[in-house]
């Protein structure tokens, strides 16, 4: 049996349903080589042909596939037998990486408060680390708050016992306690009622805030912070729940806070009277925000709403987790896309390009005023913080920062060139293209809904939830352009090429999208779906 026929005879066991979906849309091809902004496929005769990569590893290869310096450095590290598994020891290379990230972030934020680093292997893992740390911090703050409440209860008991204070009638009425002749009994009943009520509140699970359209991963915890119900609802019972608020809606922020707000009760003694006090309880563990929503349709957070979120979270003492996994690492022309809109995170999560397209690396950064050192003991990862991935990430930062940040400037310049192509399509096809969004080399092209199309094929793929995948399949098969829709908004195609994307490749993309728009205008659904057959 030949190699080809043997492969064909193999039963598909590696995610076979996903393979079937890719086949349906015309996307099930094998890439045999990658270089720069290009992936290569073999045709039926075994010859390679190039595909312009506008998916970019979902944003992971800003510096291109197999950047020559990164690849050479990786070979050097492996040849030198750099330690991969040396857990629970000194990791000076990880410390250098944390320091370099801090240096750049301090420059972008114009603030030198340090951020402590917890390393991981994927973006979702970085998010999990952030929410775990935020919950550890919240739990410690709750303990401190309960200690303060206990001190007030003890002081009230002592004041009643020595006769320097009596229980105020309003306090007793508020908690349904009948005033007894015995003041000690009255304060004991008040304390019991307060503890019962407080215990119920403290025992309730934390809530998270996140934006509608947001995507923060698909692990047991992070999936609950992802707005897409298809990903989230099957696992709703596994983790703490989120409250999702729409973009640019400060009134919804205030409404959800008013609805979920809780207070702990306590006692205080003033002017000879024992009265009930209220202590704000930290219901919300964290607010997760993407400065540019990757899977939600490439939606950019406005500067105005970023300010509203910042002020709201400061007011209720809720930490802000800025998810820069897809938008960060230079893709929008700065290390942090959030720094461009004035959003300051208590936490940052970075991944994707951090690994240079080779290493699997992520980091969660916590600002000093929030940091809890105990987290370093209760959270760990076998593969994180190793020498190989840390050194590769340092090389990535070196390349981004070289020549006064030339890579950032190139991301902006190439992003503007890409945007001009997309804007031209929208201008020519306003009946087909609904919107163009994004910043730098993170752009999205949204198509009008085709669920009421005159073409039965278009109506069918619109109803299937695979509309954008069929468009991507047509672009791949007919124009040798690789892209995908955003996962939670499949009517939007994403474009996240490397900074080395050429004018020729941009022209290739434009020609392919022009063809797609023309076919949609003609309602030629049979031609668009032919790639999947």
C-alpha cells in the first residue's frame, strides 16, 4: 500500500467532527511548510503552492512564520541543552522577561508601578491565573472585612456589658430583634442575626463582569467569562458566573451593580448607643475587558467607555483584567492595545505572539498594589517559566523594540494599508459589506446577514452558522488566501497577518474579497459553496 493510500485508509480519530466541518466548508487542507506570511500546500501532483496567511495563527505570528532570528535562536537554545524541566529552582531568564515587560509597560502607561509575573502556556491559562489570583485577593479582603466586623461586634458587647452603651431601638427593629430588659441578651440576639445574614452573603459565589461579545477562553473557568452561549452554557454549572454588559453602556454598568450589590452588617458604638453599620461586600471578583474583541467581531473598545469602566471599577474596588492575548504584543502598534485608549489594568494577560510563533508561552501580570504572594504557592504549571519559552519571548521583545520600535510602526503602516483595501470594498459594496472595524493588523470585515437571501444556498449556509467559513473556503480554494471568521460573529472575517505582509498579498486579498462581494451581490450562492463540494 502506498503512503497516500495508507493515509486515506486511516480512521480519523483526532477531532473527526471538526475535520468534517472543515471539509464541508472547503478548509480541510494540510499545510506542509510555513515561512514569513505564507503557508504552503501540496497539490495533487505533490507540488507546493503558496497561500497568503491572513489568519496569522489567530494573531500568534505577528513576526511571521519561522522568523529567521527566532528560529536560529531556538536551534541554538536546543543545541545548548537549555533546561526545559527545572521546576522549583531559580529562573533568572523568566525574571529578565518580567523586567523587560515591565520596562515597556511603564513606558506605555507613563507609570512605574511594577507588575509581578505568573507564567503559563496558553492565553486561556493566563486568564484562569488572573481570575484565580483575583479570587484569592477577594477572599483575603473578605477575611479582613470580617475581622473588622468581628471587632465591632466585640466592642458593642463590651460596651453593653459595662453599661456604657445600650442597644438602639432602630437597630433592633432592623434585624427583627425584640428589645429585652436584659441589654446583654439584646446585643447577643443582634449579633446572632448579623452573623446569620453575613454568613449567607459570604458563602455566595463571586460574580464576574465582562463585556458582551467578549472571548476569554474555553477552559472550565474562562469559558464562563466568554459571552458566546454556545461555548458557555453547556458548562454553566462548573464555575462562578459572569454578568455581561453591552459596549458603550455605562448605565448598564450601574444597573448591574445596583442589582447585585451586597453589604455586610456590623455594630458600632457611638454616643452611648449601639447601632447597625453597613460594610460594602466585594461581590464582583473582576471585570474582564478586551481592548479589541477578537472573537466577538473585531470590535474596538472606545476611549470613552474605557474611562467609564476604569472609573466604575475604582468606585466599587473591582480589579480590571485587560485581556491582551490577541490584541497585544504589538499587533495594534503598541505592546498593549489598551494603552492607546487610556485603560489601565490591575491585571494583564499576554500570549500568542509572546511565543514568537514557536514557543507556547503566556503571562499574567498583576500590579503591585493587588499582588498576593501566596498565589505563587497555590498556583503552578509544569511547563511554564522554562528557559526555552522565556528566552524566545525575550527575543520577541527584542525584535519588537529594535530600531526604536520599528516593528510597532510597521504594524500600524501595514494595518493602514490593509484597512484601505477593506474600506474600498465597503465603499463599492455597501449592500454586501456592513462594516469594517479594527486597528493595526487586527481588522474585521462584516457582511450583511444573508438569512433572507434570494439564493437558497446562501440562506442555507447562513442558517448553518458556517457562513463565514464558507466564504473563507472560497477564498482559500479560488484565491489562495487563508482567513477565518471570528468565532462568536461568523458574519465577520478577520485579518491578522504578520508585519511582513506585502502589497502583493494585500492585492491578492482584495481581489479575493472583491470576488466574494461580487458573488454575494449576484446572489450566486452555488459558486460560493462550490469550494466545499
